[in-house]
């Protein structure tokens, strides 16, 4: 199994994290984005959008971080990671969509601005961040995990860019329930993090 990735990407971290939690061996293939390797003809055969991450498992190639999480959960994990009943599956999919939309438009965009200096739609990013953080705080005041009574790939999908919020100059202090959720994930066996991720001071 090969994971085509770059270290600073939260979307790539989602996959590294799940692979580690599931103890699945893989080879990390570092993509030279500075020289546009992800736009090369050979890479575009794996992902026509030229984006990371991409997972190659034998003859199977999967692109998009949310889709890769689904693939790994179905192929290698117990059903608890991605429930097979209609309600359970829909609950996970709600949060996978949140990761690809509100989290990407909010906390992830603010990190892009403050860490990498790329222009963003600031007002939209701030509004999306305020909205998703309040939704998460309310949610975690009532339950430990996003989509079920146990951890699922929904938590893995949302986790990285919330944990990386400080790089987007987002103060997590007003969100103690969210911080407790971050701590629960970081306490899992075989957890792997990223530099500059929020960590509990307790």
C-alpha cells in the first residue's frame, strides 16, 4: 500500500492517522508539489484533479481524503468505524461532508492564510469557522464522538484542521468540549500527530 502525500497537509494526516490507528503498514510517497509533480501526466492518471492524498492499494487507486477513509474502513476495519446500517452510515456521511465543506472553508482556509500566506475569502472563512466551532462545541457537550457512541471515520475526517486551528490563529479556549474531544483522539493507542497541533496542557 502506498500513500501519496505531503507532510503539511491535514487531509493527508487524516489518512496517516487512520492507517496508524488500524495498524496498517504502508509506504509514504512524498509528492514534489513545488515542482508540480501532482500535475504530471503519470499522477493525473491516479487523480485527474491533481490533488493529494491518493492511496494505492494493489491495483486499487482511491483519491479524496474522505473517500480514502471510507475505503480503509470498509476494507480493513471493523464495522464500528463506518456503520453499515442506513442511519449510522448517514450520520458518518453528514460529518464527512462537514469536513469537506464547513471545515475546509473555515479553519482550513484560515490556516492557509496564516501559515502559507495564500489569499482567501476572509469573511466567509471567519463565518464558517465560527459556525462550525459552535456546532462542534454544542455537539460535544452532549456526547463524546461525532457520529456514534464510539469513534468513527467521521472523527478522523474532522479532527486534523480543528487540531491545527492555532495555525489559523483560532483560539480554542472558548471551546472546552471540543478540546476534550481532541484530547480523546490524542489519547488513542497508535495516535500520530502533526507539528503545531493543539495539545492538552493538563
